[in-house]
């Protein structure tokens, strides 16, 4: 797998933290099967 493909696949993953009425909320995109496979192969976990 090329670095270009890895970057394109993982670039879509985003995480945002917002504060609403004084409470912190975290929203994130779900992992796609391709992104999960890449992270598993790299022995990394999504945070």
C-alpha cells in the first residue's frame, strides 16, 4: 500500500471537541473498514 493511499484514507477521519452550556462534547467520524485495517496493520488504535 502506498503512502498516498494511506494518507487519503486516514485524512477523512476527524475529531472535534465543542463546549455547549459548559459541558465538553466530543464528536468523531466512525472508522471505515479501510482505515481500521490500516491502523491495525500499523498496530495503532484510534483515540
